[in-house]
């Protein structure tokens, strides 16, 4: 956990005071609705369907137990007792009053948190691998770099009014768990032959209306130049990105219109002026930030724990949970645990205040008082001893957080959808609920195997439907809610965008459609090691299309028959 | 008339500059701020007038086009058609940092007190607020934040170099 120094704290405190004054002026009629809007958005405050929605930053998904308790307190005091963890590792509160937001921000500041730039046309919260620092396949620990980017992007004087929102993701591992290929900038931390850290830079990836996989514009950016290079990319975007049409304003459109090669050249030209300037990073700063991170004081443990092995062999429920929800750790005797926020009957990513408090207690007891938010909307205890896994499983079960579905169909990613969001065309939560109910049989779920199912309530794609193995998108047709289904999307190193199956479906048809897709997969898979996405890639869309639409052919309308 | 802030204070002397819109004829005398297109087309004629000449830039105008004219330009103004259009911030930094403009750099248009902190950091030393803004109260916005992380025109050394005492 990065710990603020006095200056970091001062900036966050002053931001609270600034927003308190802006809110006061707005309520007093001295700041118009139009003027207030961009200002409140840059503090994470939306005006939603029912009430304001406040999005709180959880920088790169890292959270302390103390902070989680504060979030629980906020949920209880200012909201209706729960919060929603989002796909960008943030948390959203759906029911605060506008008047209370400055107080909420002050509460957050008291635990070194904020809502700065969680919305608006500016650089948003930087996201990363939820296994940063502990993954066996990690090359570079991304946390220090993410914190540097957080500081660089916070109240940046030049880039606070960009053409559109701007999202940066960083990964330091060989497996990309941060979806860097679908971000405005994706940074893959690597080491060169001399063992020096640098970044492969991608730009112009993104979901939304025009999903695009990012383009590599630099093979190796030495770490010293990270910030000046980001300045160069952002300056080219700020100056030349389209502002005439908000649907064409993301950097991906600029990169596409210029071509990645020309865009890269413009960045290089800009960077030539900025390179080696004052923004050039220095070893002392990297060391200073590293020293402000609390790091777990690991014990030297044996790789195997006898009691753990016995429990694994004798308790099938525990074994199923370990298989899906426990992940490898770089150190012997340690593991990472995903606490699933995807229980049947609960909106994906939702946690109650009581659950948050209980999870904070688990983090304190078993994981050095820290946890992470994954972009799959779950919470992770990253540093637990294998010998504690049984106790954690038992506690998690009691709390309803032990659904062994990580990586499986019911680990659905979903945006809040039409129940809460004023942008949405359609509801997403009832669809997620209907699907999890249909696939509630755990044996069947495990037999289906790894499958990402992502649901977005509209083309803004907050539910990342484009990169779901199965993606569901809410669309509006003459005022009615319909759902378009795509398959073949994937995130990670082999990222791909899903293809639409065909005509849309009514809400109640979706569980059947998913079931038919699964049936088709089960029939045609090349053994159970072949995942759904592999089968789609091997046999293409057609067999799935036929299965889904064959029986769905509707009886022609009566007048057609009589004609 | 928008209220003018200069060097973090309310401008006391009357503002002698007249801003000309595109296509507007320039007067025979007096201080005028002309559009870039007029400057590029009538530079010599403008310079022979009685009175000073400044140039204003639209968000999409290229500041490099003025880089050789700084000796004869006491003022460059940057227009913000909407306060959410952030191109003018890049324009200002380029004028100050890349091209070394040392004259008055003025922001005008849809400029709110809530932009002052950013504007002052990218090198604007004159800010003409939108007419409905309370300029006297707006002065407080210079002090909204006592520190900032990034390198800027105002403080070229980013916080991390000032923290460690290692300047570039």
C-alpha cells in the first residue's frame, strides 16, 4: 500500500475543499448546471436515474483493510448499505445525496482516498494486474509505476480537459490480466537484455462503440522517460483528437485516422522536445515511492502444508473452491484467494457494508491487512498462507463469498445497467441473475470450464462485452430492451473482439440462448481441455449460429398464413 | 466586459486592447489583438499602424507560426470557446516552453474561476474571465492547491525533483 506523505495528503484535502466550494456555489445558484457538470464529473459524481452516483478511486485496485472499513462506513452512513465494485477497480455508491458528497470526500481523504478524475474527459484511474507483486509470471512489479502515473495524472495542468476520457493500464507479467490491449494506453513493463526496466507501449485500444485492439508504437521505452513520453502521447491527443463528435473523440479514432505509424511518428517528434527534460524520472524518486509502499513481511514457509493437503483430499467443496478461487503465489507456502462477489442472486460486484467489514477483518487476520479489487469485480486476498486457506474458505462460505466460480460462466462481469445508469439502453443485472440461476449447478458449471461472460447495458461497454468469450449487449429498439449476443471475444495476451451472432433477443430468451451456445460447445469441443473460446476459434461462428437460431425461428404471423 | 486578472491580481489600469474578430477591419490606431489569419496576411501593414498589435489563437491554430514574431508581439491571447476544450493549455505550454514567448499570454472566452489554477500553471499571466464570473472572488482560485506533482511553466521542476532536491 502506498502511504501518502504530507504533500500527497495536502493535495487530496485541498481537492475536498475545492469541491465543497463548487457544490456550495452550485446549490446557491452561482454555478450553472452546465458549468458544474464537468467539475463534478472530475470528482466522480454522476447524476443518475435514481440519485447521484459517486465513483471512488481505488488506485490500481489496491486497498487496505482500514480503507475498506471506511468504504463500509460510507455505504452505511451515506448510501443504502452496499457498494458496487466496477470493472475499472473502483467502487461506486448509487444512493448518496449531492449535498453529502463533500463530506464523503472528506471521509475518503481521512484514509488517503479520493474520487479525483474517476469520471470526466481526463486521465482516469490507472489499472493493473490484480496479482501484481505476487504473480509467479511477473517480470516487473507494476505498483510503483502505477503510483507514479497516479501522481503524474492527478490535476495535470495540461490534460484535464481532453477530447474524451483516457484510460491507462499497466501489466508487468507475461500473462496480461490488466487487458492492456483495450486501453487508450497500454504499458507492458519488461526488462531489456541488460536487465533494465522499460515499457512496451500500446495506444488506441478500446471498447465502446468502435472496439479496437491497441497498436504497439514503441518496443522499449526506458523507465526514465515514462512520464515525458506519456506527456507526448497526451499532447498529440489533446491537440489533434476530435472534439466535434463525442463518439469519435477517443484516441483510438485519432490513431486509426492518422494510422498507427503516423501517430507514432507525431509522438516521437513531440517527445524529441520533451525527452531528458525536467519530467525525466530519477532513481531517487523510484526508491522514494518504493519505500512508501508497505510490503508484506513474509515468513519462510515450506511449499507444502500437510493439513492443507489433507483437507484438499477429504473435502470436495474445499477442493472445488481451491481449484477455482485460489491462485499461485511467487513464494512457497503462500497463495492468493479470490473472494467471489458473484453469488447467485447478488448483482455482480456488489458487496454489503457488513461483508466489507468482514472482508477487512479477513485481510487483517490472513493477508497483511491489504486486498485488491480485480477488474472482474471480485476482491482478492493476495498474500495468504496455504495453512490458512481452510479457515478462510470456511469464513468466506459463511459470508457468501466462497462461490467457486472464478473463471467460470457465472463469474459474470456486468455494468450496473438500466436499473441504475442513465446511459443504459437496457438492464444488465436481471440478465446476469437469470443466467446465474440457469447455471446454478456447480458440477455442470465446472464441466463447462473456463468461460468469461460479460454484459453491458449499452454500447459504452462498461461491462466489457466485446472481450467476453460470450458478450451480451443491451440495445434499444423502438423503446424496447433487446440484447445482442456475441462470441469469440477475449482479453489478455491473445485479446480478440467478439463477433455478433445475429438478430437480438428479448430479455427472457437470453438464458436459453446461453444454454444453446454451451450445448453447441459441449457437443463439439475437442475434449474438456478445449475451452469455449478455443472451440469458437477452431470451428467459427456458424455452428453456434445454427444452434441458436434454428429452433428460434418464430411462427409466422397469422395474416401471413392466410394471405 | 470580462474582468481581467493580471499577475494574480485584478487589473487596475484600463485594458487598452481591442479584440478583432475574424473578418473585422482593423482600426487605424489603438492596441488591437488580431486573429492569426489576419496577422499572417497583413503583418507588415499592421506593424506600421499607430498602436501595438497582439495576436489571438483559436484552439486549432499552430503556435509555432508565431515563433519568429515574438520580438514584435507584446501579447498573445488564446481563445477558449468552451472551458472543456483543453487545447489552449497545450498551446500555452508550447508558446512558453518550446518557443520561449515572454510577453503577456492571455486566456479569454469561456473561462471560469475553476480553470484558474490550471491556466496559471501552463503559463497564462493574464486571464480574462467570462463576464458572469466574480473576478474578486475568483482570485482565491490561485490558492486552490499549494502543491502540484507535474512539471509546468510555473514550476518547471516537478514535485519529485523538488522533494529530492535534484533538479534537472
